[in-house]
């Protein structure tokens, strides 16, 4: 009797190994954040014990209450939100405008100017501290949030990112057709280019927001008044005491990262779409 072959799905052990490695890498990358949360819920003597605790404790509210009693946490968070949102919005508008000009407009010296902008990415930002501080002090902006917002409104990476994305995502024929129909250059940017680069906006927005939110050195230099401190500068005061309360420090640090997680969760779909678009393009 002739046996009939039955098609069975082939076992793919390589795929299971790959998924296992990805799950392991994901857990490893999430563990520091989880452990910070665990330490934020423990009293100081438990944090210093060996072996360390791996499960959450019951001191989350107490530690955060100590944070609120030491620094103006919500005032500093509001300053960070104002600065981060303003810098992010300004960067998205100005960098996309400059990227559009370098990608689609033809003007004398365009390529040379773009190369000069790229060169500035190789200069360490610490070298600009003294001249920028001098300018800010002459303008009378010390201890003012403008000292952080205005210098951060445009950056070389944002121009480079937008220029590359617009060059690939917006066809030249579409822009030429709009110009023939009588659209001004700004209307072409606003009505045609902007809707086509929304994933690039999400990616650059997340990067800029995270960088501004986590920035410590420049706000520490120019924000001398305590009422103008951003969250990262304010958190520094938690570790200035002689007897360090690590539960309080980690509690403040944990809650300071929550807005970053919310921003990422809101825009992660567009962020991943922007990063993978070039990988699947033929």
C-alpha cells in the first residue's frame, strides 16, 4: 500500500534560539530599570544588605515623601517639561525647514554649507560652554529657562536626519508640480513635505526630548537660582547630605524617568516605522 506523505511544518530550531536570545536581551535591558524600582521601595538598610533584595518593598510612598520634603520635585519637573517641549517643538520645525532646504532647494554653496554643519557634530559640546555662557550672561538670561531653550532650538544632527529623510521620502516631481501650480516654497514645505515626514518627526522628537530631559551639565552652569532648576539639577541635591538615603535618591530618579517612558510609548510605533523604513526599501 502506497503511503501518502503528509506535509508537516518544518521545525525551525534556529528561530526558537533567536527568539530566546531576543527575550533574554530584552529582560537584561529592562532589569536595571526594574531594580531601580525595587530599590526605590526599600529602606536604606535593606538596600545595603547582601544579597540585595530582588522584590519590591513597602517604602515607595515613604521614600517619595522624603523626596518631596527635600526638593521642589514637581516644580523642577514642570521646568523640565517646559524646556523639553519647547526645545523639541523648535527643533522639529527649524531642523525640518533646514533639512528641506538642503534636500530639495538649489542655492549657491549648499553642499559646502551642509558639510560645515556636519563638521560641527565632531566638536565636543564642552568646548562651547565658555563662549555660550558669556553670550547668555551678556543677554541677562542666567537663571532663566531661555538660557536652555534658545541654544537648543536647532542642532546639526537634526538637520542631517531631516535632510536624509526628506531626500528619500519626498519625490522631486511632487515638489515641481506644486511649484508649477503656484505654491510658495513655505507652502510646499508645510502642505507637502510635512505630512510625508511624520515618522521622522517622531524619531527626532523622541531623541531631542530625551537629550534635553537628561541634560545635566549646561542647566547646572546657567540655572543658578533654585526655582529655575530642572529635574536633573534638582535631583543632585538628594545626594548632598552626609547620610545618603539611597531609597530616597532612587525614588526620585525612578519618578524622573516616568515621563520619558510615557513619551516613548506614545510615539514608539512611528519611531520604529521611521527606523525600519530604510531597511525594507528595495
